[in-house]
């Protein structure tokens, strides 16, 4: 609430003091990375509160329907009536689970947004601002580096799926292979299982991956 009031006050101050039009004044004097972070935190916080209260309301609804469902299970009425009660109960339960899942995801996301707001606060102290200034200066170079990095990583990923996907569960799908290849960059791999598929093929892929991804690209980043 404090962040919302502060942002609205800043918007009104800019609109009143600027000689340009409303949108032009906001675009030139207000919109920036940290203001976007602030509004994102406000938006995610409001949606999280909405999902939380929606989950609480749906939980009460499920608790109201539950005795009726239990009674219908112990003393079955007609088939159509039982089907209607069961359908109402399971639909309410499904809505409750979706609301709870949405609330949980947003609660996991919110601390990351608060972390970004901490970087904004660091600018008030020169020593702490070194981190944000360094990231800001290095951002263009990091962006170009990660374009190359992910292109090469994706090529090794596809090669690993085609080479080992039929025989190893860890390479059987894109998400599993991505996790396995990422862990391999940091020294976590199952060489025994890879060698059983084919020593020459596994060794060629492994050494190429280590030379290009770890010794070259990863060390360039570090």
C-alpha cells in the first residue's frame, strides 16, 4: 500500500509540474526500470492477495458441500442426483486447487521482485551501488554473450537428446535433458550410464561439451 501511494504521488507530481502532455511527461520523466519493478511488485502483490482470499472462499464452499457429498456417498440417492452432487463437489475442489496453486506460484515469485527492489535501494549507498552499476555497465556485453552461450548450449542439448534419449531417462525429453546438461557443466554427470550406450560416442560428446561449454564459454563468463 505504501509503494502504491508513493508511486501515485510521484506520477501526480510529474504531471502537475511538467509542461508537456500527460503521456509524454510520464514517458520522458517517469518510466524507467525501477518504476517498472515497483509497479510489478504492486501488481503481483494485489493478484496474490486476490488469489489468497479466493482460495479461502473456495475452501469454505468445499467445506459446505463436503457433508452433502459424504451423506450422498453413505446413503446414495438417485443416480442423476448423486452425479449432480459429485460434480458440484469436484468442480469446487478443482477451483480450490487452482486458486491455491496460483497463490503459491505468486508467493514464490514475489520475493524475487522484492529482491529487485533491494537493488533499487542499494543505489542510496555508494558502496552497495557498485553492484548495480557494474551490472548496468556489463548488461550489453552479457546480453551478446548469452546469445552465443544459449545457441551453443541448445546445439549440445539437441545432440544429447538424439544420442542418448532412447537409452537414458535423463535425456528422454527436452526438460530432463536441459536439466542434465546444465548439471553436467558443474561436474554432475553419470558417465557410467553414458559409457554403456557407447564409449566412443559418449566420450566424443562429453569432451566436446567440456571443452566448448566449460573450458571456453563458462570461463569467459566467470
